[in-house]
C-alpha cells in the first residue's frame, strides 16, 4: 500500500511538473509570437523610413527579445538563428543603401525577401509549438 502511494505520488509529481513545463513553454511561445509581430512592424518602418538611430535601436531591442525567448525553446533555436542571420544581412543592406544613397538594387530586394521568409519560418514554428503544447 505504501509502495502504491509512493508510486502514485511520483507519477503525480512528474505529471504536474510536465503540465507546468508545457504551460511555461506555451507562455514563452506566445510572448515570442508577440515579439515577432512587433519586430515585423518596426522592420517595416525601417524599410519605409530608412535607418535612423531610434528605429535601429528599437529593431535591435526586438531582435534581442526574440533571441532570448527563442533560446528557451530548443525546437525554435534553428529558425531563430536563421532569422538572426537574415536580420544581419538585411540591416547591412539597409545601412549600405543609406550610406551610398543608392536604392540598394537587387541585393537589397533579395535580402529583404530572405528576411521576410525567415520571419515567417520562425512565426510558423512558434505557432506549431503553441499547438503542440495545447
């Protein structure tokens, strides 16, 4: 009888810890989805208005938040790193356009498309994570 109780208590503890872990991951995934939405909005302004120090700081803060949140969910680390790389290439292309005064040409367009695709990949992965945790 004592062994059954201890076994039941152990299973209950594992189950409760799992539920807490799932809820935590779910909450982080929701925060990440919200950070991605904000990032996408600020990046859109950066594209339209050009690189300004205030906007660039805001974009960098968003990217830091995205990377911090994604790091806590291992399944999202690969798409998060993909976004980080695309972000670096995209912002470099924007800085180049601002510095040279040229439109940026095909390189900027390709960089922008890859950047948008990386945002979408991480967003889908985040949504899948939320669905899996439910």
